């Protein structure tokens, strides 16, 4: 597929180098741009990429919608000082949230399928990080009621972080989960 990479910010360690800020390239259809865009450009030009945006000019839409899952544990002791006893990633790679053709057919559109799949992964009983409005690219969802370990009184809660979703998709997910 043909892809335009633009707003490329190169990491040149302060050296004055003539590098493009926009290029068009043919790339394999299965490319995950959220993970591979910077690597593709770095491999070609020999310099690291700090940030880059892209748009597909032809071919299938880029894949790579993921929902990463973090956790935090609060114990009675950590609650007293207003901190977590432990936190980190439950699933740093994330759950794939790209619908297949059957999902799209079942829900009537790719947008509806993406929203349904995200809601299925995240589940009900969550609160948004930026309630009462959604801020695409910055909203995550945390379980309201975590899992309690009655042997030590600790509570573990999961948070769900969206990656690779369009603004329209994020707004739809927010509406489906929060209302």
C-alpha cells in the first residue's frame, strides 16, 4: 500500500542534516504503523525518528488498534499514605481491537465493530480518566470495583489504555462505556 509519512521529526543529536519532513512510500499491507513507522524511516535514512504522522493513500486501513492493560494494588497500609502498594502492566502489548470482516458484517460498519470489540475487552463498570468529557488520545478507563484479596485486604484494579484508535472511534467507545 502507498503511505504518506509527514511531520517527521528526526533525532540528529544536534547535527545539521538534510532529511525530509514528508515522504511517500510503498509498504507491505500488514504493516503495523503504530509500532513500525519510525523503524521504516530510520532503516531507510539512517537516523532515529522522534515522531511521525502518517496517512494511507491507498490499500487497506492501517491496523494496530490495541488496548493496553495496567494495574494498581492498594493495601490498607498504602491507602493510609495515599499511594499504591504496587502498579505496572498487566498486558503491556495490549489486546488487539481490530475487527475482522465478520465483526464488521455483524455490527453493520467498521466503526460500530471497533466500538463493540473495545467494549467487550474493557467491560462494564469502568470510569473514565477525564469524565465528564472525552479527550481522545488521553482518556483511559479504570475499573470502579477492583478485585479484593480478603486475606490481606488489598484491592487490585485494572486500567485500559487505548492505542491506535481514531478520534471518532474513541468518542464512540467513551459514549458506549460512560454514556
